[in-house]
C-alpha cells in the first residue's frame, strides 16, 4: 500500500459554531463553509464500528496519522514534582512518630510520663475520653500500658468503633459481628484497614491493568476486593447527520463488580478461636509483610499472598527512566501519588527480561510505621499436586496503588475531576482518571462573589469564564489495552480556556457543547511508536465527554463512574 493512495488532509474544524470572545478566526469556519471531501477509507471487513477517516484497527495506518507537539506530555520524571503534596492527603497518611537509636533500631514515641498520667486522671472521664479521641490506634495501645485507669479508657469500644468506621467511608456498619467488640474487630483486620479506607485500587498487571473496589462485608466480617468491569449495552456506530464523514460510536456503559472471584479477601477470626489460651496473651504480634489469603475453594488451583510494601525513599533521578516502563515504578509518573514502589516485571515489555527482585528485604516493611497505606502487592500462582509436593506455575507479583480522593472528587471549579469509563472500540471499555491539576496560585484565590447589580445569569457566566473554563484537563488510563497501556495519557487538553477554544457546537447531538483543542495518544501493539494526534474535546456535561479523533474520523464518549455505589454489599 502506497502513501499516495491515502488522504490524511482532514479539516481543523467540522463544527458549525457560534463565535465567542477570544476565539481565533481561523477556527470559526472551514473553506467555503464546507468540509473537504475525504477520499479512500480503510476499514476491516464487517467491523462492529466504522470510521469516517483512517481506520486505527489496521496498525499500518498509524504511520499516516500526523503527530502534534508533545510539549508537556513527555515530562515523565519520577521526581517529587509529580507527587501528591496535598495537606489532607499527608494528614491521613502520616506515619506514627519514631525515634532512631544509635544502633539503627527504632521505637515509637509515646508521651505518657507519670506526671502527665497523674494530671489526666484528675479530669472527668468525659474529658479523658475526649482527649483520647485524638489518638491513633497505635497511640491508644501505648496509653493502655501506662496504668490501669488509662487502660480502661483506652480499651473502651467508644474509641475503637470510631477507628473502625473511619476506615469505612460511605458504609456505616452497626455491629462488630462476628467479633464481640469493636476493638477485637479492629485488631482482626489490622493492618489492612487502609484497603477499605482508600476504596479504589488499580494495578500494573500486563498492559491492560485492573481496577478493584475494596469494601467491608458486615454480614461475614470480611474485607474483600472485586474487579470493576464495564461493558457496552450495544455496539456499532452511525454517520453524523451533520457530516457523513464523521462516525459516532454508540456508548451506553454498564459498570459492575465481578463477584464470582475476589481479588483479595481477609476474614475476621475472633481472638482465641484457634487457641483459647492465646486470647489473653500479651505478647506482641510479629509483623508479617507477606500473608496468605485463603480464597481458593474446591479444586481451584490458584493461590494468592498479600504483600505489604514499603514506599521508595529515593525516587529515580529526573534524567532516568524517562520511557515506559519507567523502571517498573508504580504508579507511573503521569499519575500523581504520595507513595511509589518498584513493581515486578511480568512479560509486559521487551525490557522486562532485565528482571527485578521484588522480595528483597530492603523493599519490605520491618516496622508498622514503614508500611505504605497507598500501595500493596499480590503474589499469585497456580499449584498442581498436594501442598507438600505442589509445583508453582505462572507465578507473578502484581502491584496496586490508590488515588487521593482529591484527584477524583469534583468541585464547582474543577467539575470534570473523577473516575470515568471510556469507549475504546475493539478494546472495549477502559477506566480513566480525569485530572484537573491546580494551577499556580489557585489555592490562594479568593472566592468569586457577585458584583453589585450583577444578575445571577451574568454571575454564572462570569464564573464559568474565570474559574471553570481554564487550565489543563488530563485523561489518564487506570486500565489500558495492548496499544496504549494503563498509567498513560489517553488525551490531554492543554487549556479549557480561550487559548484552546474552538467553538460552541450547534449541530445535534452536541448542540451547546464547548469544544476545545486536545491531543490524543495512539500507538501500535505493545505500546511501540506512540505519538499524539490532533483531536478535539467536547464538554457535553459534567458527567459526559466526547472526543473527536480527527484523522480517524470518529467520535467516542466517556462517562463518569460513581464508585461509592459499590461500597455496600447487597
């Protein structure tokens, strides 16, 4: 096939738009007000969907797609510049204070001197409980060792119920069943409560990844995580009535949990059930970085171990690991994160033959304060034969990470932040993080208030112009496909404001939508020869977006996902 047989000269704009202040005249109309006719269209035989331009299903066609500037898209440094430094994130994930001795050992710092305890005991019980309500579970344990009176306060279920419920956002349980007390329930699942607190987790498994929702089931007293899946209610596409050269892909997503097989599970066992003599034992439990999860049933040969992780203290230098797979650091640099860990290659890329030792002692926590509550790993394998003589097959280590809720919680000024599901044609549905990063100085901005004699309609228009339609919007894949993997940008709009403004769509079904310039990420199989192509983003609503892939001649949709609906078992 020769390049001369294919036309890639697609217009900059296909929208009939109304003008707006600050828009560039070159974007307001195409030549003679009409779209130039396209020539040959390459399509696979009998496709479920069709394209008005170059068919991306045929990989050889990607060489004919013109790339656009990648400024701001290749800054893949793993330095702390891409780390989440939000103060609320740091408060939730701050570690217990420790002091380090000369011999390298460490211990917790508890301010529980005899004088302080004597002063505390002179206070009414209600005030003592109010003071203890500010302590973490580890600090409560330290207080319980001071004296019998403080022990009674520290072991009160009033405090332990609060700590259990603080780790179950969106799901307020009423009973510690199957345990007899809230403290016993907390101890049974310690140190794994961070799994339910963060709710959403995504992993580096192969190129596609996986997203799970971790929740607590009070009917059985267990913490469990299930894969989040999305399917299309119907496939297919149709030409756009306003421009027959552009095809609109149907997208009615159905999102659900795959409840047949949990990804992780921790069951509550009451203290002393296995050995009654241990119920009152005072010996401390030894921290186990790797813990087996007993999920296999019947003849299922699959086994899983849960691995606590220790965050990387020193990020790779900005000049290193600039390309995929970024030294197997997870999450990758496109995703803001407070903790990053080094994962284990599992045949996801040609560089994976280098190999890494994920089980090295320096990479596992030795003390509770070293545990990352933003990452973990799962070791998976199949075992054939009896346990004593069984052979491990297909062993892999999958690394999971979470997101700061600030990143996916929409606000009045950042209304598109959130977890979304998108349509990727033959690859099916994929989950995205729509990130609207704060610009310089935005945290110090005073709230916008109406002016004197300004109508509500005029104020709302000014609010949209000055506070909403501004800044950058990034769509980052939480799950991926064999072409563009998880953790990569799928499209980026550099400016939702005047610098990126294209127009307002007037033709159905997009009438009234603001259209801005964007860059779409494409690649061949195995994430090879990736580049960014010209595209346009349609802001249909705060819960639905559309992306026009110019050279492909098709429009795909994205919808917001409410993950809280999956937190309470039904």
